[in-house]
C-alpha cells in the first residue's frame, strides 16, 4: 500500500467508494434532519451521526478500509500513523480487529482520554513533542525501523462509503414522505 498524499488520493472513483462500502464492517449510523437548521438554511439539511460509529467518528471507516487493503507482508509488519485523537483510535481498533500490530505516534499534549482509548485497543504509543514536524519524523522513524505501513487519514473511499448506504436511503425516504 503506497503512502501517497497526492490530490488523487482524495478524489476516489465511484467504484472505489462502492468497493469500500461493500467490504468494510462498520456500524450503521443514523441520518437525521433538523427543522430549525432547515428553516435557517432555506433547504433540507441531513446530518450523518458518525458520533455513533465505533471509536466515535467517521475515521473508523477510513482506517478499516486501509487495513483491508494491506497485503500479507504489510500485515506482518504492522501499521503506523501520527495522530492526537480520532484517527489514532480508529487505526488502533481496526488493526486490533484484524490482528495487526499498530504503532501510534502521539504528541505529548494529546488528550488523556484519547491516549487511554488507543492503549485499550492494544496499540503501542510513541510520544513526541507537539509539533507537526516531530509527529511526522516520529512516524517516519517507526516506519523505517519496523517496516510498518504508514496509514495517514484519508478523505476518500471509506468516508464516502456512508453516502451509498444510510444517507442515500434516508434522503429517498425523506423525499418520498414529503411528496405524500
């Protein structure tokens, strides 16, 4: 799995989104509307409640998809990321569920509750100073020393996967109800 951060990584194809939606195992989270928000915005606003996702955010979708795409050698070597919170927890849990070692580089000022969650999922935490440079260098060092695959948070396939399930279904139900 390449560690690429090009814009192409953030523009997934419909096929790759559908593939992620079909293969990742995540919690089905509700979609809700708000009359107040609709009135203020002048349109219907849908809220995807990813706070009910495992680890409390949509990041679990992306981490699960990243783990799913690892080849056998990458699985043996484990995964690494740098994060102070949601992605750290998501990758730690996704790796645990797949039986893969995870090393999370966290800044020294990461919230204690986030550190505790990462530890509870069995990941190894490497603490670094609270700068982006230190985080990136710490993660690069782990990758160099262990052969782990770097898993950065991505705004693509898996995060888009919720649009093919719950959001589309809720939108269609809502539209049908409004036409009756």
